[in-house]
C-alpha cells in the first residue's frame, strides 16, 4: 500500500510578507503611486502637526477668559457653555432626564442586537420612544413639565433626527409599495406626493409646516412649534426613503414574487415575509446615507425658532463676555457631527455583515 508523506508547510519568503512588502505593494508599486504617496505624506506633515498644536498642545483648557496666554484653541469657552450646547435652555436640575434617555438608548441598542425574539424587539421599538418622550417632556408621574421651547442643543438635534428617522421609515415603505401598486388612484397619489416633496427644498417644507399647517386647525387650537417641525421633516424624509426602498424592490428578481404566489401567500404575506426583507437588506447603505443627511439637515430648524446644537454656537458667542469664540464653537460642533455620522455609518456596516447571506 502506497504511503504518502505530507510535506511540511514552508514559511513564505521574507520578501513576500511584512510591513515592507505591504508598503512596496500598496504605496510604492509604480512611479505614479510613489509620487502620490510622497505627496500625501507631505500634506500630512504640513497639516496634522499644526492642527494638533492648535487643538491640544497649545490649547487652553482651564482658567478664565482673562488668563488666556496661549495661541491655541480656547476650550474654556466650550467648558463654560457645555450645558447650553448639550441641553439648550433645559432646567439644570432636570438634566438627568435627557441623560437617562441617552443611557437607555445605548442599552436598547445592546439589547436589540442580542438573540431575542421578534416580539421583544417590536416591544422595545415601541416602548423606548414613549419612555423617552415622558422623561424629556414630563408632566406625569411627578416629573416637572418642560416646555419644548426650552429644549435645545444636542438634545433637540437628537430628538428631531430620531423622530424623523423612526416616523419616516414606515411611511416611506408604504409610499414605496403604493408607487408600485396596480391601483391607479393609490399609485397616482403616492407618485404625486413623492415628486412634490422631492422637488421642494426642506427649508420650504419647514416654513409650510410652521405657517400653513396651523391654518388647517380650528382657531384657538395651539399647535406646538416643535411638533410642526417634526411633521414637516418626517414628510420630507419619507419621500426619499420611499425612493430608496423602491430601488431595493426593483432589484428583487421576479422569481421571488412567483415563489410567494406558488406558496399560496397573499400579497401582504409575500411582501412582508419574502420581498421586503430582501429589499431592505439591499437598501441598507442608501437608507443610512439618507438618515445621515437628515441628521445634518436638522440644523435648518433654526429658521423657525428652534435652537439645535449648531444654533447654540451663534447664540452663545453673542454673550458679551465670550465674543470672538466662534471658531472653537464650530470646531466642537463639527467634531460631534462627525462622531455621530461616523458611528451611524459603522453601525450600518455591522448590520450589513450580520444580514449578509451571500457567503454563508
């Protein structure tokens, strides 16, 4: 009986592995890549050290305005106005309530990613917004009621973005399905709504929601300014979500629809059990892109008198004691926006990997 000996695995040559090999293959593989790599290193050299000096090493972190002697960033302005950047005019003694909402948000995400039932996830999606609204607004369970005109800063930005994203998502799904409906009236209404909203800038929608929407109610009925803004942003975002989901629906092969019919499923059963899950998985990158755009567009609520975190920069630097600190304020806000948008992007990638079935 013939015997075979397994050859011992040999290590790859030193010239085909390691950081030197990686740099030669990725950065200096040809003349063009070498020139671009050296140019990139030069740009990093002339930009990163001065930025770090201004932001960290030469920055002023404590003291008073009169004690500033360094040429770097004056972060004492951010420290002094931190509460306004985070909560706006929310009462200081009640700021534990929005803090608790933020903590519950991260807890909910952790629980949602665990191996729990679909009913538990649905209950969590319903319970969290209700609990958050009760905590922030108050008025029941012994909590002091805080008017919405006192909401502001990052808290208001997160509220507007979260409500816009959560509320526009199911509306966008219905609009996408309605646009593909075989019923002419439903299809015409959905197409008309989507094309009208997409053809009008958000700033116009906010003005309409703030000025025109109250005209549809009886005289004497007060309509909260924040609620008007939320309605306008939700309607605006739902039109874009509808088009993103419609693109995902069109990418589903016709055989999937036929499979649903072969199984004897009704239209809604086939749509929610077979078609829509696949369409949503395909649409994840574009959906997250729309959500990130919405988060950045929340700055427009300033035009109707709501002060988000960006508006608080203009408001705080108008203080005669802190004139001339706009740069630090805008840099601080830019960092916050980048962190949140980057986190949303990374979370979407994690969701894509989780639901990826191509390599399983």
